[in-house]
C-alpha cells in the first residue's frame, strides 16, 4: 500500500488550526509618555499624589489608592534585584539561550518592580539585593519598547538589604 | 443567606495528558453526566447551568459556553459563564451556590473544564507588550521569584518543596482519576529532576491535563431527598486584588488572608488546623503549600515549611491536617477545572465518598482556588452536617 493510501485510512481525530491575533496597541496617555521617553533613552515614571509611590512603567493610576497619577519623575538607570528566577526553557521565537536570568528589578527611586534580563554575570552569583545597571542598545535601534534596554548588568556597589528594596525612604 | 445549599452530585472525568477520544463538548458532557448519575437525576431535573472556563485564549475558542449548551442539555434553560483565571473552578461553584442560596434556582448543574492538549496554556497569555520586554516564561517564571523571596524570608530548607512534590504524588496514586500516577516517587527523583525555573524543578510543577469536573448543587429541601449524603455548603468567599501595586505583599497576598477570614467566620472556624479535617488547596508549584499554609492561617508566619516537612499535611505520614488527599493540582491540572476539583474533593471527603484517599470521619473541609498573579481567590467550607 502506498503511503498516501495508508494515510487516507488513518482516522482523523483532530487538525491543527492556529489562531493569529494582530492588535494595534493603544498605549493610553501614561504609557505613551513612557514609551516616548524610552525612545529617547530615558526612564520616566509617575508618582502617586496620595501614597507618593513611584510607578514605572506608569499605567496612569495607582492601583493601591485608586487615583490618577500625573507627576512625572525621571529615574536613574541603576536598579536593585528584588527577586529573580533562572529559566531553563527557551522562549519561542526568542534567541536568548537558556539558562538565563529574569529578574524583578526596582529602579532607584521607584517603588515597583519590572521584569528584565540580567547578563554579564554568572547565574549562580545573582542574588536578592544585588545592584545592577541598564545596558542600552545602540540609539539607532531604539524604538517605543523596553527592549531598547538589552539587559541589566551588575555594578560594583554594596547590596541593598531586602527589607529596603522598593520601599519609600521617608515611609 | 436565605437558603441552605448542598452538593448532591459530583462528576469528574479521568485527568490525562490527552483526551483524544472526545471533543471539548464530549469532555464536559462526560463530567456533567457523571454528576447527574451520582445525584440520581436527569437533565430535566436541572433548573440552570453554570459553566466556568479559564481564558478563551487557551483553546482559541471565544465564548465556548454557547457551543456547549447542547452538550450540557441546557437549550432553553438559563446558563451563565464565569471567568476568573485559574481560580475559576472555585468561583464557578460559588456562583452556582449563590443562585441556590438566593432562592433563584432550586437545583443547578455547574461544570468547568480545560483541554490543555488542544490549547497552549503556557504561551497563550505571553503576548508581547511594548512596555515590558518579551520575557514571560509562563506561570512558573512568574511565581518562581515570589517563591525565592519566601525561601529567603523564612530560611526554609530546600527539602520542603521536594517533600510537597512527593507527598501530593503519593496522594495522587490513591486517586484513580489523578493524571500523574507515581506511586514510587522519591525525594531523590524530585531533587534530580530538571530545573525549569530555578528554584522550581520539573517534578515540583503541575502537569498539563485534559479534564472536566461537574457538581449538582441543590437547595435544602431537594438535598434532603438526595439518595447520597449531601455536602452542606457552610461558607463561600471570593476576594481579588490588582496584580501590581506599590507595596504589594506577593508572598502572602492580602486578598487570600481576607478571603479566608471571611469564609472561616461564616463556618465558625477559629483554628483552621484544628477545626478542619482536611483541605484541598490550589498548589500548582510545590512551594505554594507552605506559602498557603501561612496565608490561610494553618501555620504561623514563617513556619509553613516546617509543618510540611513534619508530615502534618500528609496522609501517608498520618498528618493531623492532610492537604490535597486527591493528589491536588500537582497531580492533575485541567486549569479551568482545577479549582472546582478542589471544591469537589472537599465535598467528597465530608460525604465520606473519597475512596482510597478518604480521611476517616471527615466532617469539615476547605476547598481553595487561586488564579492570575495570585490575585483572585475563591474558597468554600463544606460539612457533613448543616451547621
């Protein structure tokens, strides 16, 4: 029996039917401002008028207080590792080779963490409280995206005690 | 609450990697039919149907409840769909119970499901967003840093996570419906299994399962006529909080603490470890057992991992408060159904109908589910007696 005939006799129990969804991302005021600044190589967050915490990326409101955030705060490019995971599985469509470190980072002056890659160090040396700095791509590659920062890399500064990471200084 | 409500029928499919023998509609119908059989009822005895399902993006099917009306015998009947991410199985049971307690309906069929073999749950929600680098590494990648922070704060022995992975699989080996059947699993095997998201290993993570779970919930009058022992619903509560806000306590979320406090107050529970005979708690990654032991007040802050290591939550160690006797989410994870399975298994225990994973004489049990970024919580307390 030819392969074609054999195939015809196999019962079909399912078919692959991929769904593709293409969206236009409407950033909204706060995120649009943030992305515009990221395109210029700047990290700009927003301060909550009520609890004074600084959000980055800003989403236009403080989820704890339920109030709009308007005051912009330009933040430095140094951060502290709040926590992290070493990932051993590849991300589909992403060239990063496992194992790689994804860290929850709190930029100096901010009170919330965001995710980014950590590199230029041994995975086993990464720790909570470690100080790191943004490594930006070449400005010619900058777009409206957090990927303008290629990764964060360790800097020679003392660790921050875990209890102090992301906390308001005067709180 | 105006009316008492009780679980009078429970139906579950076998949980496994692929249910190629049935469509999604066939899967939910199987569970629903078994629940009706368990209650000795027919489709005609049902007043309304409530379906629960995790994100539509998983199977790529939008509003699947419409397609499921035929399979669930609810043409011309009220039907409603609930969606609260991974906690949806729990929330759905609570919505169904609320409709009976309100007096709106006398008897409801409620069903939840997931067919992970037809979906891509790991990546379906990892779509690119410009304000974040595209690094989402699935649920494990999200929860691993939170687990690391728990381990740092408590200085927990790394063995605690491994112990949960072994304990829940040994429980699962007593439950013929459980997906993973690993009766000979050892601490060494778990420890040597590949790292996925350090500190989480492969065997410390839940499987991907196909499966459905269904309940028949009825009011007091109908429950009294039920041929099998009802599981009386003694309290229900849901709470949620945002995924991200400054100062959020991620290790022990406020919404979980508040939800437990509410449901315990309704059921008259003052000391959960003592008052409950067992609990079915949503633990998709091993470390979430010690974390939830503390969040739910079964252990003092920082002490959950010790309780786990001492065997307090293990049937095989004759623990005083067995958790996840069915094998839990670590043994079977049809996402949308996983919360309802916790609620159903709590009910099976107080009905005295849990087979080889029965806790002798169980009278009061907790069912718990969480979802999203550990921000949605649903819990119920069921008892063998009305009050």
